[in-house]
C-alpha cells in the first residue's frame, strides 16, 4: 500500500498568482470599455450593458467581478464606483490614471505574449521607435508620469525632499530629469522662497511647461531643455533633486554626478530618490516584477541598494545619508549628500 502524501506547504499561493492575471485583465478591459465613466451614479447591469454596449449577461458578470476586486459596490442590483475608482479611473477627472495603466499594459502584453521565447533566446533588437527612450514613448510616459505624480507621488516626493537638512534655507533648485515638472512644483510649494528649474529633453520640458502654466507656477518654476549627459545644466543651485532617473552604469553615473557637484553652490544638497533592488536582486517583489518587461527586452534594469551613495562618495560629497521611504506603495532609496563648503 502506498502511503498518501502529507504536504508541508500550502499550494494556494500558485492559484493567487494565476488569478492575479485575471484581475489585471479585467481591470484593463473595464478601462478600455470606459465602464467606470458610467457608474458615477448607481446603475443596473442592464443599463451599463446598453451604454457600453455589451452582452447583458456578460456585462453583469464583469460588474460582479469588479465588485469582487473592490472597484465597485453593489446594492439591490445597482452598481456604483468605489471612491478610489471614481477619483482615478473616470475619464476627464483631474487625476485620471487610465492612460498610465494602458501604457504599462502595452509593455506587459508584448512581454507576456512571448515570455518563454524571450527567456530562451534573449532580448533581441527592439525597433528604434519602440525603445523606451524613443521620443514618442517618452512623451506618452511623461504624461502618464504626470498623472501618477498628481495622484500623490509628487506630494510624497516633496515630503521626502523637505526632510533634507537645510531645505528651508534653499532658494534655487534643479530638478534633473524632472519630466512633467509636477514633482518640482510640489517641492516649490513646500518652500515659499524656492525657485525651481526643471531640466529634461526639449520635447519633455515642452510638456512640463504646459503643466507649470496650468497650475499657475510659472513665476517660480522654469524649464531648461537638453541632454544632461552632454549639455550644461546651469549652476549655483542650493539643491539638486534627482528622482527615478539615474539608472546608468558607473561611467555615465559618474559623469552626471560630477556635473551635479559642479552645479551645486558650496554647501548645496543633492537628493536622489530611486527604486532599488535588495536581497541579491530578488526584492522588493513589486519592483522586480514592474521592471521585468524592460529588463527582459534589454532596455533597463534596476540597480541594487547603495549604488548612488557609493557614487556620491566617489565624487566627494559629504554628510551622505541613506534611508528607505515608501512612494506610491513601493520602497524607494533616498540618498542625501552635500557639496563641501569651500575651504
């Protein structure tokens, strides 16, 4: 007689992983169909099916599943958006995140569609217009980045930067690789005496100027277009902020940090906030998975914790400190250093 197995582990984790894919596809289908636009007021499944339009029974099954995910609530057969859904997933709202999710979904679908082949054969060669650094992609990414910044990231970044020693005395700041400029605006709002410069590619700062004008910050936040690896970035800054952009090898990272040190006034601060990997590049799980499409395509990879502090030390920054902070539910490494005062 064969003894029945006595498993010591719980296999439900595999089901959780598998059904997570169902949840993400359901979310994206709801966004593509603009389901949430029709549920600011309570409505029946039949009414939603007519508006989409969609198959009545399948529309109800979808709405019930969205309730199961916590995106909708249902009472007496009527469906309505939950507060976060109303705030972030209804087109036309001030902070609509649908475009950000669709951009992420595109990169994931390309990855998932050929995941096994990519693992076997390597990244291959991406067409120039599909590279993550291509102008068209950068423009879409910048607008998506603006949405997430407005959704709370900018406020969190501003709190991190404002915690740096001597922040209240800073009067001139550079946001290097500042994208849409929303983070720079939030930092400027945290210090009434601070003027900020957003530096990024010319086509990116053109987008930033639109947000700066829209939110009435043009008197205190300006832009400068260029390539910070090769172009002048200005000088005499009391503070340089670099968020989520210094993902380079040591040679290019050293080039950027040398320019930052030179651009800072004596005693000026450099604050860097970046996603990093820990535990031999296996954690945090959210960041490992989020960067997988780009990493498998050979287009990007996250560094391990400590990369920026080591580089800052190589370039003579003083009073270097490092800590972890949560930004939009993900752990980020915060590094602060100071250009030594002139002897």
